[in-house]
């Protein structure tokens, strides 16, 4: 299968599945960057911006004009991937407070 076609199917499948989830937005972010300054590893060392590419819920956005990462924590599906894969250990990702965040349906 062509790479572009496969990428299209994966994208469509992920977005379709994300569309079946429900969230309850917490007023308190459960994710933040340890260092979001102009000297942070995001701004000065991290070429690949792994968080932007690995997060299935598009929580992280690189804003080149501001030289910083924006964290849309309310979209998080709590998979834990970003915290494991940040090459500079710059992400704090806990659980949303009780009853908040994503709601999974089973059955
Ligand atoms: S992967 Fe880590 S260091 Fe790189 S941009 Fe994201 S938070 Fe910053
Ligand atoms: S825990 Fe998963 S869904 Fe949440 S921000 Fe990290 S990679 Fe994205």
C-alpha cells in the first residue's frame, strides 16, 4: 500500500475514534512544560518536536513565531506517550483531577 494512502487511513481512523470520546474540561491543566522559557529545550535543542508528532490528540502545537510550544491540555486522551518520549524530559503530565478529562466508553 502506498505510504500516503496508509497515512490517510491512519489519520481518518484516529480522528474518527477521537470523535467518539467525551471530555470534561478541567479548569486546572494536568500537563505543563517544566521549562517554557526562551531558553527551554523546546526552543533551543529539540529539533524534532516529538510531542507535536506523537500526540494523537494534537495537544502540542509548535508556534515558530513565538519560539514556543502551546499545550492544549483539554484535548488529552491520557495515553502517556508525550511524557515517555520527550527527549529532554520537559513534560509534566499527570492525571486530570477526579471526574475531569477524557471519558472512555466500554461495550
Ligand atoms: S518533545 Fe519535549 S523538548 Fe521537544 S518540543 Fe516537545 S516538550 Fe519540548
Ligand atoms: S498523554 Fe497522550 S494524548 Fe495526552 S498529551 Fe500526552 S501524548 Fe497527547
